[in-house]
């Protein structure tokens, strides 16, 4: 593994605890956009996602949120279909 690959993976691991903090703050889903690439002429987005799983409860994922991109910029959304929260 190259030093650049190791640094990138360490940065991804650091974001995992952030996603868990968001879930702990009463969001049902948190996502972090790691990178966007074009592969075979298709846009591909790599995301790190954490979801609260409550098998017996109601679907309360209509809460809403924001998604952070790989540079940490937060994109707000009020669409229920996004279903993501990130502090």
C-alpha cells in the first residue's frame, strides 16, 4: 500500500466516527460522499453510509438533512427521498 493510499484510508476511517455521532444525534441515516469518478463513461459516486436499523419501529426516515462531500462541504436538502443527515 502506498503512503497516499494509506492516508486516504485513514481519512475514511476518521469519518466513520462522525457518521456514528450523527446517528447518535437522532438522525436515522448519515452519508459522506467520498469521491466522484467517471468509469466507462458513467458517473460513479463512492459513499460511506451509516443507517439506524429499527426492525420493529415505524419508518421515521422522513427526517431530513444534509450530505457532506469529500471536501466536507455540506449540501442541504429538504427532500424526504434524500433521507440523510450529517452534522
